């Protein structure tokens, strides 16, 4: 890369669905039924929306969700010194049904990705995800691993990435506060189509692998298919 | 001792030379393949059980540390690293080659229970099949995975399918028999009590646990492959921090450092050894504090004061470690032949900070005793629950506080000394209760011992002459250990015996890098402790095992 | 202090506005009920999203919410609105309408209990809705409806953790309801009535005078043993540490409320807090002299608030410090320990009262 053109990506080289989806996706997560019923947004509803967004940004219930190294720093973030609860977002709920924000604190591997997707699906809208640490960005130090998903974004949409390996608690606090700020302003990362979805086995395209596994997996069993060759 | 025959009881203590062992094994030995740490006997793949039981019962090798499997150009090979709980410096390796086209080898599970999971892992990652194994399934990767990732012809880019079968009607009758109804319950992989992403397949009869089966692999990050892709000198060292990520980084780094230094014959300067010892013990305090904190979470429920106070104490140790290494959690501080930099300047400030920490530590430990161990409800919950008898612990290869809580007096810092431990004055803690309470108590008392060690190290470092502060030996820029040298070396990490097996092939990267994780073996004991108990006891037992999934799954 | 109990609140309204008719009674009762409900909801609203966090934080060396509004107080509307505005997930296979009734039943039953609780006076208003002759029995009956709600929620959720939580709730309530009521009966023997104003009235006399201070004859002082028993059983009844096993987040995720989200979750959350306050109110009525306290009677509402919040503080303290017991141990303590002790207490009280009288 020459120095006068530092950040120009060759579009033809980017073939991953993640990237395409991210560039075209539109956020409609804040749309309430009420607003949809009205079609456009009259004045009173915009004020109402503003209030609602402020509420959502001010009070957030976290999902108690520990995966790997970062979850240790996440515990420190909740605990005495850093006290995430100061910002109104430090109450971890054990059940995904009652959580607003999922902090993904660690490496996602092939066996866990379907489960994480399931937990994400169990959370009620509007839901937000903070990707904590390098592993949720790209696989981090384990990117080369045969079993590692190259970032949590391959599976679920992520609103805020907090880089670091692991990020310091201060960084996570910053990330969460940033998320609150964005939510309060009504901004959200677009809901995008992910390359790895949970689907029923019978819906998969037939190929050599599917044929081979056909006698092991029931037709209606949920599966996730990884195309490691196409990963970013 | 009840499992051993009376006439062989004394043999356990006897140290035999390799030749004597060979004579004892007689015809079983086909060839010799000595490793740097121990004599290695090559045996036929169908005599594994026979050989291991001779070694276990007649020569006293009662600890199967690890089974490391690998693929060569012309064969597969499983190595059983045996030790004695009484004297871990007495080691022996049993090398079992298997056919390249049809890799089948006899299972060691009937002799050592711990071989169950180790062989499943070897099957999963390498592809060796074990005859007579009770349950040979994949353990770390999804059941539907194609290929064995650490075998030679594995294609990393091929597509894979993982399943999510757990969506049946939850109230359906599972495991129903004529006598009673039982219920199948998935605990995890996302559950507040599993300390990460562990999955327990539990069968319940009311509130009681009939059967629990840990299902692991939800954090299998290909650590062994990552290490095999890195060069000895610098590229491997960052990874050990991430095995046992509960701030036990320096202890893990030491495991790799010890194996690689012995492999490449590097002498570590004494000054660096003292710094290593001090740093490692700080890590141990941090790790045990988290064990205490999460155990309190399991018993008390979330937002308990004990959790917060213990995290606060961790915060203090982490500050010290950050001063020393520059990082809070992933230190990357050791180098082969020493440490990366000297103590922080001004040294006096660091020493006084450390001393301040040590001074307030007894007070906080007293507070924990007041808060939890002397609480009647806590005692009611933990005493005599999750019982792990010492013989069972040994059979499963349990080490660390789990073994010491069962009265097994086994601590590599004393029994197989490394670093500066043998020059210092400290004690190995054991408790005879064999229950959840003992394991917690061992950890809490070990924190006090660690504090003693740190204090002595600080004294030593303070008086160390300025011109003898040599932090690193001269190590060649590129390390290329000789072809086909093999070594297994272990250190006492926070959770127990953390061992590394390395096979060098003459290049600057290891040909096989196998991690013996203490949590992996310790977790295997969970069904022994939990079956027949109540759900809260399973949670408590799991908490007292203090597993770290990063280390279990690697 | 007061001798003749002041007029009940609805009666006061009827008299003051001269609406002495059936319609007037209904209107007055509704106004009274609305007032009491608002007081209790205000308590719960403050306690749930804010006070609970602040109290826990104080026990664990933290600060907790302080960025949103003064002292973080604006977290209360924020949390309420954001939870209510969330998606209400109805999982597949839940047993409706049981699943929908359960979260309504919990706060409703606890609120009903407050209808007979004397909450003290604000000026001339005596905040006390009804004073039936079987008031004490009634309030326990209302309070124990809650366990029905928990079982319904646990059973209808089609989730194994909920199921376990629901079953635990039944077992726990069976084991602790009986000692709770038997202990309360010992107080009834002293007071000689089940009417709540009578129970409170029996505690207004002076027990002893120490250094010029009148120590009132609160049953907590008259019979401290019964007080401790009642307190313990009460903690189990409302399901707080060390008896929070129907919920037990580190064991069975959220117990009966695992599958509930959004508004239903708010109702459960609210119900729990109303229930804690009802527990505190029962405790103060039966053992702590109701709303009585030093100072003029016209501000006795303040004493009621102090007592109820004192009990809330106690529950939070227990939450921060005390481990959770196991279900079988809990039942053992309940049936083998508490039940025996409470009957012993009852018999002893009966004998003593009989001898003195």
C-alpha cells in the first residue's frame, strides 16, 4: 500500500457477506408498533421517542454472560473499583429474557456459536451487543485457530466493539457508556444479515458435507454451517 | 492405599533405575525411546493396560499426568506420562505407536480413570482410536466435525456444520423408567453457575442429581495449534496467559518457560528466578481470590459482599502485577532464560507497595473467615458435600487444591522444585475433609503461604547487589532444539499440575505442543462428587473445583 | 398514646363529605384503596430500581447509580419505562392464560394484604382501609396467595428452571407458612383478638420505664423469642436470603421468572417488592406496635415508613452477607425446627397467659 493512498480498500477483493450486509443494512430496531401504525412520525411521537430513547440509554440490564478471559475483566468492571452500576447499567440478569445488553466477553468457537446465537435470540428487542476484546472483533490472537469463529459479528450483530486483549475495565466502561450515548441519541448499528445463521438441517444446500452428515443429523435439527474458507 | 495389593505397598517408595523398570516390564517393552525428563518404553498397542497396571501396582506409578498423542510421517503415537504422587520426580513415559492406516490402540481407562477424557481428546484432535474405551466420542469439537484438526492431512478451510440439538420440549419425559420419572436438564453452556461456557448434562430425580456429565469444548480455542505455529523464542509466550486466564498468567508462562528452558538447556539467572517466584505467587493470590469470590457467588447468590471484597483484593494484587509487568491480566512477562524487564523504578516504592499489600492481607483473610467460613449456613452447605476421597482423586489425576483438599500431599513446588521455592520457607497446605469446604480452606490458607513466599522474595530482592541483577540469560535469537527431543515438564499452577509436552523437530517451532491442564483432569471428578447430591451441591462442587474453561478446553 | 382507634380512612371520607350512601361508601373505599396502592407502589418503585442498588452498593463498598439525575434517582422512571417498552416474549408452549395471570396475581395478592394494615396517621387521616374482626387471618391468607402465583408461573412457563423454581416455592411456603401463623397466634393469645387494631392496641401500654424512657409493650419486647421465629419465617415467606431458593440465580437461573420479559417481568419484580413491604408491615403490626412510636399520633405514618423500610434494609443486608440454604435443609429447618419451636412457643405463651389471667 502506498503512502498517499492509505485507506482505500479494493472492493472487488471483499467478498464476504458480512461486509455487504453491514454496508447496506438499515436500522429499524427502534420502531415501535405505535410508530409503524402512524406511518410517519408526528411531533408528539418524536418527543415520545426521544424520551423512550433516553430511558433505554439510561437504564440497561446486562446479561450475565461469561465466555473467556474478558469475562474476568468484565467482573472487575461490575465490582468495587470500576462499578459499572454508576451509569445505570450494572445489574446483571441471569435470564436472557430480562436483559437488554449482551457483553460478549471472549472467543467464539464453532461449538459455542449456535448457543450464543440462541441466547441472543432469546433476548427481547430492543437489544444491544457490546463486543468485548479482540476475539469478538476478528478472533484476536486465536484467529488462525481451526475452530475459532473470526469475530462475534459473524454470528450476531454488534453495536460497540471494545478492542483490547483483554480491554481494561475502564475501556469497557467507556464502551458501555458510548453505547448508552448512542442509544439515547437513537442511533443503533444496523441489524445485518450474518453469514452464519441457525437453520434447519433440511434447509441447507445439498453438498458433499450435508450428504455425509445426513444420517447423523435429523432434518429438523438446528445447525450452523461454517464456511471457513470464506471468512474474512 | 486400599486399592494396592499389600505386598506391593512398599514398592511405591522405591526408586527404580530405568533398566530395573525395563526388567520389571520384561517382554512388554519393545524398544526404548527416552525423553529428556524420563525413560520412555515403547510397547505394542495391545498391551497398554497390562503395562500400565504393572507400572501402577508394582512400581508405584500412581499418577497418569497426561496422554499426549501425535501423528508422525509413518505412525501415530500416544504417550502416557506417568508419575508418582509421593515423588513426582520419578517419571516414566509409555510410548504406544499405532498403525498409520488404522490407528488403533488399547485404552488405559480401566487402569487409570483419568485416561477416559485424555483419550477422547486424542481421538478428537489426532484421530487415534482406543479399543475398549467406554465412550469414545469427540470431546472438544462438535460431534459432527469432519477430520481431526491436529492430524497431518487436516484441511482447515473445509466447511463444517455444528448442531444445536437442545430444542426438544423441555417437559417431555426423559429417561423415564418404570420406577420413577427423571428429568433431563441442560445446565449451561450459558448459565450463571458454570464459570464460563461449560455444559452439564444433568439427569434429575426431583431436586437430586442422578447423573451429571460435563460437556466441554465451548471454549476450545486451538491453543495447541497456536503454540505449534509459533517460534519458541517469542511467539509462544503470550498464549499461556490465556489458558488459565484468571490472572494466573505468570504461573502458566512458567510452565512453558520451564519446559522450553529444559528442552533448550537454558540456565536462568538466580535473580530472575526470585522475581519469577514472587510474580508467580502474586498470581496465585489473585487466582485464589477469584476462586473464593466465585465460590461465594455460587453459595450466596449474586451481589454478595464476599464477592466484591475478594475482587477488591484482586484489584490490589493486579495493581502490583501491573507495576511489575505492565499489564493487568495477560502479562507476557517471562522470557526464555529470565524475565523481560527488571523491577519497576523506583524499586523502593514497589517494595513498600508490596509490603503494604502483604500487611493488610491477614486482615482481609480474617474478614473472609468471618464472612463465610465461620458462617453456620455456609458450613452447612459445604461441609460433607461434594466429597472426593483421596484414592478417587488420584485415580482421576486430580492435582492442586482439589487434591490437597482431599489430603493428597502433592505440590510440585516442593516435590519437584523449580524456581527459588526450595530456598524459601513455606508449607504445603493439605486438608483432610475431602469436601467443598476443605477445598476452599486450602485455597484460603495457600494465600497466606503465598504471602509468606512473596515477603521472603521481597527481602531477597531488596538486598540484591546492584551489579548482580541479571534478569536474562544469553539466549540465541532463534532456538532450534535437536530433532526428535521430547520433554514433559510441569509446574504447580493455581489449579494444579500444569504440564507441557514438547516434541522438537529441529526447526524453530515445536512439532507437537501438548498442554496438560489441571482443570481438565479436575473437572473429570465432578460426576464422582455430584451424583446423588442436590442441584445446589453440584453448583457448589463445581465452584470448589475452580475450573477455568480456557484451560479445560484450551 | 392513643386510646380509641381513630376512624378508618373511608369512614372519615364519608363523614367529612357527608356522602353517607352506598354509592358514597364505594367512592370513599375506592379513593382509600387508590391512596394505599399509590403509597405502596411508590415504595416499591423507589426500592426496586434505586434503593436496592444503593443499599447493596453501600454494603459492598460501591456507589451504584449516581449519573442519572440527582443521586441517580431518575433511574426509577428510566428503568420502569425501558422495561415496559421492551418486547414481550411469549415463549412457545407456555400454558396460557395461566402464564399471563401469574404475574398479575403476585403483586395483586400482596397489595390486597395492605387493605387491613394500619399505616398510621397523616394529620387527621388514619390510613387504614378496613378493620375486620379476622384481620390477622386475612392478611396471612392474602400473603400466601403469592406462592400460588409462583407455582403457576413456574408450571406454565414450559421451562425446567421455572418448573424447579415453582416447586421449590411450594415446598418452601408449605414449610414456613405454618410456623409463621402459629407464631403469630401466640401474639393473638396475648392480644385476645384477631382484629388488627386490637393487636396494635394491645401493644400501646408501657412495658417498663428505663431511665425515663417508656418502653412500649411491643410484642417484640414481650416475647423476643417469638419475634425471632417470626422474622425468620417471614424471610422464608417472602423468599429473601437466606431463603431465596425459588429464585436462586446461580442455581436455577431465575426460577419461576426465568421466561418472563418486559411488562410481566416488571409485575413480578414489583410483586416481590410489594411482598417484602407487606412482610415488613405484618412484622410491624404484629410485633413492633404497628405505626406507633414517640411523638404525636398525627405523624405516626412516619413510624410506619421507618419500620417497613427498616425491614427492607434488613432483607438487603441479609442478601449481601448470608449464604443461601439448600432446599432440603430449608425444609428440614422448617418442619423439624421452626414448627416444633413455634408450637412450643404457642403452648408456653398459652400457659403463661392462662396463669397470669
